[in-house]
């Protein structure tokens, strides 16, 4: 099984250099590795001092690099999906000058960067894909897209075909708008299947993990803590934190010694926040990282420790516990203040809003008529108490309820796979 490692952090903290050093370290061990940049302000070419762009470039044995252009990928590698989304909103609703004009959601084109990474992963060419992401805010917007769009499409399909069948004649005659036909609806459902598979890939901790890069300064520390909290909210596994540019104890310079003292409380704070995640200190690196030799030197000097590419321990992302008169849902949300969290339930959907970020979580059937009675923070876990109208049967203990929920999820996955196989039948190639 291959591996995807995503690097993110505030701009200017050295994440690109550390991602490149990881890629070189991986390739040096004989692992076929691809270093990918999703940041539109690409700098992999500058980092390795080579020409880089839309085509894969070989840097050394077992190491390739690629700078992704989502607009180009959308138009040249996924033209059908561009056309499908156009059909979803109606063929006459917008003037069209190129395949990307019909995209109404800002940032939606970035989804094609993720689809490209998934395609590269499924190709089996690379054993390890290192992703150098854009700064924190853009990365979070990118990673939450698959789940957000999947939810919307799952709500659309139960009524989508009926609406198309009933309204299509009216919309064309009265409003001069052509709604998607049955073939288009099939194509839209295929897009939904791709989003489901993409979400499962990115949120599988045995395949994809996230590494945070930061420096010991107040603004960066606060953003890193929020980043960690939001990544947990959306179900992504953070497996390591790198504190970059740590000054040595004795710099021999009064000004630098002063900055060393400023760094100390922030280093202590970061290590207290990430008690469950390995934290690696990277000393202040005096040389410019430019060219393959410089990246190799950085890799040798700062990444030579055991377990660099080890998988993190497997943990449950959502835990249900039986309590008197109901259930308790526990979600990892380190550093969050439950007083700043808003939770609302809509039948079998749970909305969790934290600052400007919202996640919608599907709930098991047993909680359909339950009411939220309490919200609390317990050891970096957000706990939500649900009260049932009737006391749950004694035989529905915690282990059986969790096992039932797992079985429901597995059954759902099998249904999705069967549906995807149906769409792929008769087509050339299995990878999307």
C-alpha cells in the first residue's frame, strides 16, 4: 500500500524545504517518490534549481517532482467532469467561453488537484507521494472540498432525477434553460462516486497523513494550533509536527540570544499542545536551500532519525458511548473551547461550527429522534450528549452499537463500490 504525506503550515515557515528534504530522504532509501506542489505560487523548480511545471520532472533516482495547475488539469485531463458540472447547473444558465466557465463555486477547480493526486496514487507508479500544500487557510479549503461536495450530492440525488423528469419540459419552454437529461444524471452520479472514493482515500490514516510545519513565534503558534484543531474536525490524521528555525543555546550574539529567550515559551507551549503527536525540533539552518545538493544536505542533517515515515497509531475518529437515556458522541478536537462551538442537529445530520469552519457529520439511525442536551470538552475530545425519547434497550450496549455502526459503514462502502463498478463497466481502464 502506498503512502501520501501532506505538508502544510503558515507561509514562510519552511514547509517546502522540509517537504523536499522528506522526498529526498525517501528516494535515497530506494522508495519511488513523487514530490507534488498544490500551491499556485510554486517553488519546487526554484528549490531544486530546475525547470518544473505541469509535466513530471526527474530529479534523481527514485525522485520526481510535479507542480500542479488545477485549471489546466480540469480542462485537459478531466474535460468530461467539467462538462458534467455544467449539466448539473443547466446548459443555458451561463455563457460559456471555456470548460471552466461553468464553475460557480470559488476554489472548486482545486478539487482537480486532489483528483490528480488520487490518480497518481492509484497508478501504482509511486510508493510515496509527498504533497507540498499552500499556506494553512488554502489547505483547509482544499481538504474539506471532497466531504462538502459529497454531502451536497448525496442530498441532491434522492430528488434530482424526479425534478429533472418533471421540470425539464417546463424549464426549456418557459425559462429557456435545459436541465440535465438522464445520461447527464448518470455522469453526475459518477462524479459523486469519484468524490466518495477521494474522501475515503484522504481520510484513511493508513494511507494519508498530515505534517505541520511551524516556527516558535506567537502568530505562527496560534495559527498552528487552530490548524491542528480544524484538521481533526474534518477527520484528517496529523502524525508529526516540525518546529523549524530553533536557535542554539549559545549563539555568541546578544541579539540572537535575545531571540532565543523569546522562542522558549512558544517551544514549551507547542510541546504541551502536541502531547499526542511527535514533535521534531529543526535547528536554525544557516545556508540557503537551493539545488539538489543543498536539499540532500538538509535531509542528512535534520531528518536522520528512526521512524520518519512510520504510520501513526490507529485511532477512532468518532466514538459512540451508551449513557443513561441516550448516547454520547466523542470527536477529537484538541485545543477547542466548547463555548465557541455551535452544534445543530437536522434529523440524521449533525452540524459542528467552529469559527468560520463547519462540518456536517452523518448520524446513525438510532439518533434520528434524539435531542442534544449537553456539550462539553473532555481531554481534547468534544463530547455531545444525545437524549432519546425512550430509554435505549439494555441489550444495546456500547460494543454492539459501535459494531453495528461499523457494519453500516462497511455496507455503505460496498454499495458505493458496486455503483462505481456499474459506471465503469464497458470503459477502458479502471482508475479515475
